[in-house]
C-alpha cells in the first residue's frame, strides 16, 4: 500500500484550500516534507452563488487564490422581517473595509482552487469508500486502490454513504425547507447591496452577483416545488409579493435549482488519524451564508496545526492528541456559527403573538447601537475568535 503522511478526501473548496495551505509543507517524492494526496470524486452539484466573507477573502488572498476569481463586492447588507417592523443595515464603511464580502460562483471557486497543477500535492480522481485503523495509521480504501496514511482528512461534503458516515452522536435536524436558487434582474440594479428578508416560511436572500441578483429563497419543500414548477411570470409575481418593493421591481428570472436543507453536526470525538472539516463536519442552513466561510477557517486552522506539529513534534501528526487538539480549537467557532444560523431560523419562524415585536426590537437595537452591530458582523466575517 502506498504510504502518505496526509490524505485529503474531497475536491470541494474546503479540501482544495487545505491542499494549497499544506503545499509549502509538502515535497512529493523528495523525501523531505510531508507527502500529501488529495482524492477528488467528480461533483454533480448544481452551481450556486456563494457569499464569501471578508475573512475568507483574506485566506484566499494569502494562498494566491483570490486574484482572477470573478467576484462581486457586497457594500451593504439590509436585514428585515416580513410582516413586522425593524430593520438594520450593515455597511462595509462600518468596518473601514472596501467590501463586507464577495459573491462568487461555486463552480468557478472549485476550478480556481483546483490543485492539479501543484507539484507538491499528488492529486487523483478517485473516491474514498471507507477507512479503518491499521498498525501504522489509517488504511483508506479508495475506489481504485487502498493507501496508508498517518492523517486522513475527510472533506467530502458530508454526504452519508460516501467517505463520511454519520457519527453516532451527530446532531441532525431536517429544517423542512428547501432553497430555490436562481438569478433575477431588478430595476434599479443592485448597487452592491445584499438583502436578507426573514419570512415566517424561511429567509429570502438577494445577493449582488455580476449585473443581477442571486436569489436564495427558502420555504417549505411543497412550496419550493411549486416555485420550481412555475412559469417565469408567475414566479416573479410571487417573489415580488413575498419580498416587497425594497430591492426594486423584479423583471426577469434565470433557470432555477432547488436544495433540501438540513443541519448535520458531526460529533467531533477525536479519533486517532482522522479529522473532519467543512460540510463533512457541519452542514448548515444557508441563512447568512456561513457554511463555506466556516469550512475555510477549518481548513486554514488545520494547516496551521500541521505546521505546528511538524515544527514541534512531527510524530504527533495523526495521533489522537492531534485530532483532539484540533477539534477543541475549532469548537468555539463551530458552535457559535451553528447556534447563530440555527437560532436565526428558529427565532424568525416563531409565530407566537409577541415574537414579531421582539424580533423587530432586536433589529432596531442592532440598527441604533453600532457597537452591537459591529460585534455581530465581525463574527460573521471572521468567526468566533474575531477581535471586538
Ligand atoms: C443553496 C446554498 C447556498 C449556500 N450559500 C452559501 C454562502 O453564501 N456562503 C457560504 O459560506 N456557504 C454557502 N453554502 C454552503 C456551501 O455551499 C458549503 O458549505 C460548501 O460547499 C462546503 O464545501 P466543502 O468543500 O466542505 O464540500 P462540497 O462543496 O460539498 O465539496 C465536497 C467535494 O468532495 C467530493 N466527494 C464527495 N464524496 C467523496 C468521496 N467519498 N471521496 C472523495 N471525494 C468526495 C464531492 O464530489 C465534492 O467535490 C450554501 C449552500 C447551499 C446549499
């Protein structure tokens, strides 16, 4: 069995960003540095717009992956609720930065972060089938062969039945919502403004994307199915009715795709030789666009942990202590973002008599108390460990 120090299973943005961050430590075939293999199964996932936070942009910039990636800046985010008062606007100027985040195409990001050209990383089109502990690490069974590794990083997007199985203590919640995603034209055009409008059926987000908006409309599956089947004119009328006039008049709509939504948080029981990152570790509701941003921080911090291990105690890589330390380092950020996104969905779907008033008061509070707004938006941009 071919031996590697690290095997990364998954060729999505999280697995690939990790490979780029490890590249300086790797030296394939030279006998020096780490030997790293990335295993990538072809993806059939539909393209979707992804809002990358300012923090994610900094990660991509440090790895030389930002330049050349088509990205539409977000200058303002307007948050409101349907059928209730209160709203708040977060601006890039609040933070002294040029953009709160950028909207990119998932597919273009995957292409931009692909590692085929990196000489330090061995990349194979293959699929992780399963793994088991072996006397000197982990035996990873791929579709074409088995390999041996000290550390197996599962970054396969977390679809059970593939490489990552549900861990026994996993938290799983079916939101009973689907996201309908498409591009829409408005008049006037977006002006680099994003909108998050909470409705009792689920949040509706508009993200500035090239010269149009990308729409992420969440609602119960039966309604999502209805929206998918509508003629364009009826869809636009329904969107205008749900969203109101804030973003202008909806004029035209592009092809639609639908994504079922659930929360899956794997129990990070530290297992020697195994680390799980990105959606394989936690799959979130897309509200507030946090899933990939959290996954990129997983990847970045894992590369840092590998660097530290290599500098201080190379024999630690792949040990139970290594997996434990990594899980513990990521816990705060992960829990905060899981609770934040899940809490937003819970709070804005409550239909109790006073709930709309309480939500409106919370939005008004954020709007009138800039430090509170800044505190929250910095966590959205940089994660739990952001400075105040
Ligand atoms: C509608 C929608 C909108 C979203 N919007 C945002 C947003 O605005 N901002 C944000 O931060 N996040 C957003 N997300 C979440 C974001 O898409 C995910 O968090 C992100 O794609 C996770 O990246 P990943 O690399 O972990 O997994 P994936 O992107 O799922 O990639 C996993 C890769 O691994 C491959 N693979 C699968 N099984 C195996 C195997 N056994 N062996 C080897 N390879 C395998 C797959 O083919 C795939 O290429 C959104 C999600 C949805 C559904």
